[in-house]
C-alpha cells in the first residue's frame, strides 16, 4: 500500500472511527484474512460423511442428521456460503441414500405384487402405493422447505435453512424406508 493510500480516509468511516483507529483495525483484519486465505468458497467445500456414518453406527440415527454438515463447517472457516455448501452436500448424500432405499423398496413391492397378482381377494398393490406416497412426500418436502426459505427471506441464512430442511426431511424419509441404508 502506498503512503498516500494508507493515510487516505476510508469512505463511510465516521470521524470518530478514523480518530480511534477502528478503521485501521478493520483494514488490518481484512488483510489478515486475505493472507490467511479467508473462508472457503462453496466450491472448495469437501464433504466427508465419515463423522455422520460413525454417529449412525452408534444407533442414534435421527440425532445424527446434520452431523456431517456440522463437521464440514468445522473444517472450514465458518461463513454463510460454507454453511450452505456443507448443508447442501449432506442433503445430497442423504438423497443418494434415499434414491437407493426407494429403488429397493419399490423393487420389493413390485416382486410381492407379481407374486400376488392372481390372489383372491386382490391385496393392495405395494408398488403403486409406494409410488403415490413418494410423489406426495416429494411435494410435501418441496412445499415445506419453500416455507422455511420464506421464513428466512432477506436473511443471509436463507440458503442454509433451506438446505437444512431438505437434509432433515430427506434423511428422515431415507431412514424410514430403510433404517440401515448407510451400511451398504
């Protein structure tokens, strides 16, 4: 920084801030963050489900939802983009597990439906019932998380709250469909 720039007043800084040295402290903190590397960007976040899986293996499944995202945030300099990215990554992890659990449950339902095709009386069709329930659940999740996002409208935590909602609902449904889905 040139001497002229170092002594130039910062725009928006009050006279009291300039006189007390608070502006210099803020500039110093910004420089320190720039040298340190600052917060990870959302693109730099790496999600590792190991902490989540370890928690799930201990048996308190619903208590573990979010543990992977929390560990992800701890490994980075916490910031709104990092919170959002870590929540998104754990949500995507649970979505993959849900997709696998749903496919297995649907295949099993179809198998049972095929075996009971000619039964009298005809039992309810499991695959059809699961497909209808899954479609209704997806609609509920979309609406519920849109509501959560609306509650945070105008706040910096809006995206984090939205992905937390997706993560919690998706994880709960995945565990409902197959309580040990993470073990495969």
